[in-house]
């Protein structure tokens, strides 16, 4: 792709090179006229050309595909029918072909669509040839087109002679899961590595036999993820109404959030599918469970906001009434719905939660029905594929809202409420009672005071008569 983007003549002067095929030949002077790999601006210049092509496109659908469905030179797009996909293919080839961007390495979950795409130049790389069980990397995710499902490919692993924190981190990062489909399995490895930090082990310090044995058992069990097949389809129909249901939970070791899409087709059939999740290990320094639950709620609120943003790009609008955020912590729900003043740690996170969600969107769910609970305590890899709670959420999501759990009474005595301190300044004023010091008896003082009051009254009466 880079070699199809011409440089400005002035900028190409900065891309001069010297070259000769062998030491016996004289040096030749060349000037590169196209974008070159390795320069800092290469990715931007190539992507900016696609943005320009999208801006100049009159067809709104093709404009959206070019502008949003490309990641540098990789295209991931689709439609609801094979005919519509074929139209997108023809228009993309025509539009981008004029700019010198020839699209190749086509792959689809529809063999009928691939058969309709002609290979005019008999290019062996025009189509990706896959057998029935083959997978292809799609922005790092392993996708099996024949079953239209995501798969996980793990490296061949055998316990090394010596394990270090550096090698363990390399092992856990070799399992690529950007959208959090297997978060409950991977969180156990992340918690284990955090324990090494608590032990203050250096990067290349060899682990004890006990730690090596525990890691070997964990990573060996990960190999069973190779048999895991996750359907890519998330909703039952494009025009079906969609609800977003998010769950959060926390423990002393980890906190996390997971998001599900609930859709209903024209026959009334309800489908609930895991869409994405995120996990975080708890801080090394101990903190309270309510604070960790609040961190999980914040993670959920931001994750749901990101999901709604991505769905909006696809033309799917999910309003507030169709967004449900679930937590098994009544304290956190009471915090979110409260108007009280809290300590800075809690107040800052509540402020962010209220920025991306509404208090009326938060509901209570029991721990046994909370799929995010799996993130906080981890799950074994072998039985993970049969965990219906994780893949499809709690069973009552497939029922009408009347069967959903109700929020219990929230606690009124909440922790973390900020105590308001008031500072009062007391001042003593000395009044000089001079009139009382001029008379020796109480009777005389009363008589003089009465005369003064009568004089004032007579003065007001005289003033009224004069007017």
C-alpha cells in the first residue's frame, strides 16, 4: 500500500539513497518517489489517502466502508446479504482501483460469494485458499470462515528448565484476546504474575519449584482453549431491537465487567450473546471491597459507553431505556443513586460514572447470577466452553422483564460519606452600661427612664400635630 502513495517532489528529495548490487559496481544514486517503510509519517500518509478517497466518494455506504472499515491496509466489512456484499466489492474495487489500491487476499464466510468474485489476472494471492478447519488472522483475532467463529491458537509449550517473571509475562501475553472473550481464564495468570511482584522478585530470578509447578499446571490447561469455538454472530437479526446488559463485580484479587447484547427476532425468540469484557487485577495495596466494586462499576460504565459508540457507527442506536447496568453490591448502587458528599476516592469515580451513565440504569443482581463474578475468581480452561452463564448471561435474560430481579432496599448508612466540619468564631462584646452607674437606687433609675420615654413620646406627638 505504501508504494502506491506518491510523495511530494520536495519531500522526495529527503529520500535519496546510494545503492550498488556488488562491491565491484559503481555507486548509483536513487530518489524514492513513494512512501517508504520505516519513516514516521508512512502510516499517516497512507491512511490519509484513504480518508481523502472516502471524502470524495458520493455513495454514503462506500464512504462509510472506506472511512471506518479499514485498518491501514486491512479491510473488515460485511452486509446482511451476499448480493449486498458483492455490490460493496465491485464499488470498492472500482473506487480504490482508480487510486492504485488493488484489493487482494479476499476471504469470506460465504463460499457462494467468493465464487462470484472473478480473478481477472489469475493472481494466486487474489483469494485466501483455506481448508475446512483453517483459520485466518483478522486484526490479531483468529477467525474460522467455514463456521464463522472465533478460535484461539496457542503456541506449543513445554515447561522450560527455569522459569522467570520475564518468561511468564511472555507466556500470558502470547494469548491474544483483545475483546475479552476468555477473561475469566486469563485473569488467573495475571493474578499469579502480580503475586510475583508482591514477592519482590526480579525479572530474571528463577522461580521456586512450587511456583513453577503452579504455572505449569495453569499454562498446560490453557491448551484446551484450542478446541474453543465462539460464534461471531452477536444478534439474531439486523433489524431486531437490541438491549445492552452489563455486569460488574470485584474481589480482593481482581475486578471486571462484561457486556451482553439481548436481541429479539420477529418470532419473539430472544438471543443473549457475550459481546466484550474487561478485567483488571486489584491493586497490590489492600483496599476495601466496596471501593473495588466501585472500580468495577466504573470499568463497566466506560465499557458500555464504548460499546454504544461502536454500535452507533454501525447505525445501531441503543437508548438509555434499553441499557441495563447490573452490580451485586448494594453499597455501590446506593452510592450511584445518592446525592451525598463522599470522600475524594469515591467522589471522583462516581463523577465519571455519572458522566457516561444515568443512576436509573443501575440495578442489583445476585452473585450467583452475575457472570462478572467469574472474572473476579477465575475459571478453569477445560470446562470453560460449557459455561452458559458466561457465554449467554443469566437465564432470566431470556425471559420477559417481569421475571428479572428487583433491586432490594438500599442501605441508608453508607460508608465513605464525607464528614462536613464547620468552624465557628465566637466573639464577646463588652457593653458599657453607663446609665446604670449614674444612679444609686433602682427606683430612681426607673423614674428617670420613664421620664425619658414620656419625653420621646411627646416629641413624636408634637411632630405629628405640626405636620
